[in-house]
């Protein structure tokens, strides 16, 4: 790694909610900056006014706040390279576009939308595709064809024009990508991209390159979908006489079956979110789910994303953001697409459930209980959570795993009753009730040893008594260690449930 000050940026266009692939791109930039004591910048690329979506920028900022990914410079934060919103830098770009016209690397084009459309149609009719490129431009309406006087006349007359890059006719463009290695493209296959539009705004390519230069970006780390833009960008740097940053194009996030790019549709179909936060489309009102609202911990979400494309070189999988910062390197980012696995995402959340203290989980679980009308003591909830957290993926699952700690069963699982409530059960549970009523030490260990001793002495079937006991206490054959349950709900409640159970289930003939 060279010694210059690392400066990287995440440069989203606020055209909707941020896909998790975008969050991963930002995460890798963040980690790269932290690892190299560099600077991480958030720049909003909003020059395409037709694609602007209200609320998208706020969404992006909220999403990163939730993930714990912070910026050193950028919108909201400020910094000496600002403004960081391209729409506020409008004035900057035109002069740069003109400079390229002056040094012969770009030209004015006056072709109207109608002219281009009719050309496209004509080509299509012949089963060809029209491309505005080094060959076609020689017979089109532009300053390469028109003489200087005519060009000037048109510019002065106020007719709409664009500025296009003059792609070299036939040149090998050699580039290097940190992840992909050497990339070579012949300029013949590239078109004369518009740099500056007739509405007075730059296109993505011009604004992106100019800003990366002015903001002294050292490394452009972005998604693979931008790889086709790299030759143009490299040529733009060269045309301006600027040193290009280093490039690293990250592998795509793939669908769970590995076939193609992960899309919102895959999420809808298979029931997982592809956005960090919930999003409501301001136009259609359509809602898309988010990891946050689905109950993911931000640490789990970030950990899961970090491993989609990067690996630590061994089989470790659990990393905090701090640990990632120490371990991350672009050398360990793969070339091939990373398959998204929704089950693995849940697994990560489960791992973070297990890592959390019972106190923290109880604090998160209390509001869920309150919603169900249950007011419980935090100490009690902590103990409950400690017993069931290894069975839950999300905080909301804790309820299903622990409802019987808070409310006595009002029904008994009929299948379990049929199988486990035997002819002897009534008398055995009656006896058990007497036994438990006489205990002064109602700790889990003591109950367990007394009950087991009693079962053995009487020669009862261990499984038979314990299943019937569980059925009466829980209402079903689920839950953690039964003696832990009864110790926690306490002697009085245990006896009460045994009483109700005996009454409800009765003597089986
Ligand atoms: N505005 C582009 C985007 O939306 C930025 C691509 C880049 O990082 O160069 O992803």
C-alpha cells in the first residue's frame, strides 16, 4: 500500500432506497478508510433530475446511522472539499467540459432527440444498433463536422446542445483493477458518451470524475456494475491531465440460487428484505421491508454483509465492526459474485442474540411483552431470556419460546394430550403436586433431585411423568429444562397450574 493519504468515497444517487449491495460497497469503503487511517466521504450524486426521489437522501443517511457506519466528510458532516451534493456543484462542471472541447477531447453535438430516434429506428429496421461512436460521429450534427463559424453560430443562437467525449477510434486502453487485475479494452467498442447535457447538468461520468479529482479521491471502490465505465473514466483523467485514482470493482451480490443479481423481487418472493430499512415509495405508496424492521441487529447485518465478497482467510465468521476494521483488506475480496443466503442472514442474527447479555435482550423484549399486556419484572424477564435465547433468531421469537413463563396455558396441545396424558397420569400428577407443595427449597436443582428420587422410588416411568408434568405446566411439549421453568415461575404458580391441569385433563379411562 502506498503512503499517500487514503481518501475514499461512497457516491450514491438518491433514486430510491439503498440496496444492500450499496450498503456493502459503503461498508468496504469505510473499512478500507479506517484500516488505512484514511478519510471516508459521502457524496450525493443527484445530477439526474429525472430520477430524483424525495426522501431517498434521508433514507441513505438513516440507513448508515443504523448500521454504525460513519463518514468523515460529506453531506450533513461538511468538510473542506464541499459542497458534497452534486446539484450544489452545478457551476463547476461546465468549465471542465469546455476544457475538454478546447483540448480536442470532446465536442459539441447538436443532434436533436428526434433525429437520434429516427436514426435508431432506421438501424433497428436493418437489425442493427445505432451507436454514437467514432465512426458515426463523422456524419452527424456536431462540431467535428460543422465548421467553426457554424458551430459558434449555433452555440450563440441558444439551440440545445450536449458535449460528448471524443472516444479514440482504435486504441487499446490498459487499466488495472485492484480486484480484477489487468483489464484491457479496445476503444472501438466504446461510444461517445455525453458528458454535459442540454439541461445544463453534467452526466454521471463527468461529475463523478471531476469530483473524485477535486475531492482528491485515491481509491474508487464501487460495484461491478460500474466496471464498463472504467475505460471512459480512465480516459477522462488522462484527457484532463490528471492522475487517476486506483480502482477496485466489487463482485455482485447474487440471488440465493446464484443465478443473476440479487433483486427486490427475489426478496419479495422468498420473504427477505433487500434494503437496510423499510421504505415506502412516495409515488405508489408501496412498502418494502427492511432488515431493521424485520428484527435484525445492526451488528449482525453488517457482519453478514462484510462476508458477502470478503473473507478473513480462515473459517472465522463473527466480526464486530472494530474487528473488521483491523482485518479487512481488498486482497481478500473475491472476483466472483457472492451468493446471498437468507438462512445465513438469520444465523448471524441468532449468533448476535447469543452474544448479547440477558439484560440487554430483556430490555428489548419488555416492549414486546407490554404490547401483549404483560407487565413483568426485568429481573424475571432476564432469567426467562437466559433460558430461551438459544432457541430464537430474533427478539420477537422470544415470545413464542417463552409465553408460558408469563401466562398459564389456557389450552393443551391435543396431540400431546393424546400421546402423553395416560391413564396413570392423573394420580401421578396429583402425587407430584403434594410432593412439590411440601418443598421449602424451590430451586431447580432441588426440585429435580426430589422429583427424580420420587419417580425412581415409586418405579414410575421417568418419561411418562416428565411429559405429563411438562404438558400441564407449558400446555405443550416444548420449552427449556422443565425444572428451570417451574423454579422460575415459582411454587405457588406451579401448584396452581398442576391444579388447573388436573381439572382440565381429568382422569383418562
Ligand atoms: N452514483 C453512482 C451510484 O449510484 C456512483 C458510482 C461510483 O461509485 O462511481 O452508484
